[in-house]
């Protein structure tokens, strides 16, 4: 079964959820804020998505980080920050089992 990783109050996540429901695609949800992010789940996602693609530098969480944490960020530092602050992940994330789709735009789920 597919897993939609989201934050429930995110408008884009709501649109992604409605898109799956309207197509009758079965899925489960994983709320990154409520359910958290384990190291194993992060590594699973990173098997499909480059770490710097996954890091949401436009998020409120990113803007609130200390400048020292954001300076000269590399993949290891990004991993540590994402584990400490799961809302740094771009979302929604749809884990289809074979791939992970980052973000959502109309039409992204048409071929599922």
C-alpha cells in the first residue's frame, strides 16, 4: 500500500490526499509532525530522493534555524537536521513502494 507522508494542515498535502482519494487509490498517511521521522524511514526515502532535493529551504522551520546550522550544509548535516526537525522535508511525499514522489502538482498522480 502507498504511504502519503504529510503534515495535516498543509494545503498542498490536502490537495495530494484529495487527488489520491478521487482516483480511488488506496493509501495510508504518515504525519511527519505527529508520527515523527525515524532514521530508517529517512534512509528509505533517501534511497529514492537526493538529500538536498528533500531538504525544504523554503520552510518556516528552515528560516528559524540558527545561521550556524544552515551555513555550509552538506548531506550529513542535512540528514541530522531532518531527523531533528521532520518538517524540513519537502512534502507531501508519496511512497509508492518503487519510488518516492516529492511534492504535488495537479496531474502528478495521473499515472498511478
